[in-house]
C-alpha cells in the first residue's frame, strides 16, 4: 500500500534554490515587472546589435574599394607566410585562393561582398539573423584564417589574436543572446536568453581577454610598448597623432616597464571580471563591464589610432576594417544588456514561450 503524503520523508531544499513565489495578489504585478525588465533588456541588446551592424556596414564600404579586391590574394598570402607562422597555414590559404581562382577571383570576391551586404542587412534589421548569424560566424572565422593570418605571427610584441576573431565572437554573442528578438521590426519579443547562454557569452569573451592579457604579460610587449605607440602615429592626421603622442609621453614619463605592467594588470582584471561574473556581486560585474567598455575605446583611439591610417582600399587593421578594439566596446554593450540574466533565478518573460 503506498505511503501517504504525510509519511514521505522531509527533504530540505537548499537555500540557494528556494524562490519565494509571489502571492496571488502580487503575481500579476510581479509578472508585469519581469516582462517589462526582459523587454528592456532585449531592447538594449537590439541597440548593441545595431551598433555592430553599423560597423559591419562601414567595413563593407571599405571592401567595395577596387584596391581591396586587387590586394586580397596578396595580403592573404603574406599574412599566412609571414615569419613565425605555421607551415600548414600557408597550405590552407593557398588552397582557399586556388578555390577562389577556380570560380574566378572577381566572381569569388563579388560573392564575398554580396554575403557581407546580406549580413549587414540582417544585423541592422534582425531579419533572418537566427540563421545568418551562423553564416557570419563561419565567414569571419574564414577571414581570420586567411587574410587575418590567425592573428599571428605570435612573436615578441604580439598584442592580441587579431580582428576577424573578434567579429566572429560578435556573431556568437548575437546567437547566444538572441539579439534579434529585441527589434520590433523582427517581431515581438519571444524569449530572452537563458542564464546558461549568458554565462557562456561572458566566458567566451573572458577567454579572449585572457589571451590578450597573456600577450601583455610577455616581456616582448613591455619592451616594445613605446615602439608600438610611436608606430600608431605614422600616417595619421595631426590631431590623431597628437592624441596618441600624449599617451606616448605618459609612457615615457612612467617608463616602458611600469606602463606595460599597468596595461597587463588592467586587461587581467577585465578578463577576471568576465570569467568570474556569475559569482561576483552585481556591482562588481557592472564595474568590470563599464571599465572594459571605456578601456576598449581608449585602446582604439590610441594604440589602434582610431583604426587608421585610412587610404584607398586599406585601413590600419589587417582585413581592412574599422578596428578591433571598437568591436570589443560593442561586445561589452551586449553583455551589459544581458548582465541581469546571469543569475539562474532571474525572472523570465513567460508571456510568450514560443519562438
């Protein structure tokens, strides 16, 4: 005979899993607040996605230059065969270029530009992004492994893993955080991302920053930080060169080693804030995100020289794009919008579970 409910042993629920359910009087107001909070968060994700789309559109303009098309194969070959690059990378790039020549280099480049235009429209409108986000992720990884040279060679003085991998991470965050759901023209908000997806986004970005920080801890970086700052001024307009020169003067005043140490510590703190975000107090996580956002803008305007210098068919960044650190800033925008959903017990918008 089955035991009655009163005979069942009492199993305590861990405190961290207890969620006080609202009373019948409080439930409608609580649901309304949760729904409004989710919609605000998804709206902020949409703004971050729009910023990403604007940068993608600017890069598309650079790529439409005949000079970029004319130099694509040469730049990809040089990036793959530079001193310090693995031998297999040269073989991979050669195979990709042979395939492009097989269909016609002009036709292959036209297809690439057409795909970039489609991705730009998708980012700006949210249309088809649930599928095209995967296409963008794969496309950026292809660029990173060809004209981006995997961000290498990773010799003394290397500072980061390259540009296209950051754009690839941008598409990964769009997919993880369902950033298309916040656009009114893409349909109503259906479902905000789960805590697992949000945490994965933080960890992926944190790993990228951890690699950046590792590069900054290498002696080669600290020994060449002054040279890198001076190189960023070459070919720049006077006001940009002057702005970078102010930080170069600061570096000379404090010394290359202490200045490089400050940079390494700052990037380590940002990486730690991202990787430990699920367990940090909300105020600390927000501080890490805002600090990373400001630091990225500072990095873009100094070491990257606002992505310049700019000329026919080229920019200061490999792959001829607006910049690397400016995209870091956009990714911080994605995570700032998603930060309230880090907790497993965060309220969910249950008004429409479909989609």
